[in-house]
């Protein structure tokens, strides 16, 4: 597995651990979902509901596949298996990626403006400099917008153990 993939997994685990307990639990996904939905007040209720459902599906898939001792928590050691076997999480990850990207497109034009992208990524917990670097890596238009499909693909790539040199690596890189 690529070091870049391990670094991405460490970061996302830390961010998903919304309550800071050191392990992932259903409550973490509810907290994160609430923060992300709140960051997109212009989105319709269907998009918000889809995002909430995607976070819940992400959790239920992780718990079913990775909670080896069935204690209702996923440790970092257990979580790393999602990178080792990404095919086990493909449906949940695709649902999550598409729901998050769609939440960033409240007017349905297929484009995401930087301000909303920043708000959503900040709600997840990423650093502003890294968020801007990621947005720029997606090659925004002259109107400072990226395509929904590009972001959704970027989210899926983030979890690919064989992926290196991808836009998502900007989220891990230390920026000044």
C-alpha cells in the first residue's frame, strides 16, 4: 500500500472521530453529518437527507465490515482495512461521494463554487490552505467552479490504496 494512502486514511480517521474518543462510533457520523448539512443552508431537503443517509450508510458499512469485536466502535487499526479492501466499501463510498458533491451544487447546474466547497470541507475538518489547494487541483473554471463529477471522483480516489499523486493528497500535505 502506498504511503500516501496511509496518510490519507490517518487524516480522515482523525476527522471522522468527531467526538475525539480515538475510535469511530455511530455518533461521530451523526455529528459530522449535522455539521456538513449545516454548512449548506441553500441545499434542498432531499440533498440534505441524502447526505445524512450517506453518512449513516458509511457508518453501518464500516461497522458491519470492520468492527471485529462487535463493540460498536471501529479503531484505527480496524479502519485501515477499508484501504486494504476498498471493494468492500465501494457502494457506501460512491453514495457518500455523490451525496457530498451534490450537496455542493444546490442549484443543480453541475458546478460547485469555491465558497460552498470550502464551507463543506471546513465542516468536515480540513484546513483552509489544504482545501484551496485541493480545489485548485481540480482545475476550476474561470468562474472559480468545479464540476460535481470531478469532486465525486476525487473523493472516491482519496480511498484508493494504489492512488498516488492525486488531488486528494493536497488535503494531507502540510501547507504554510
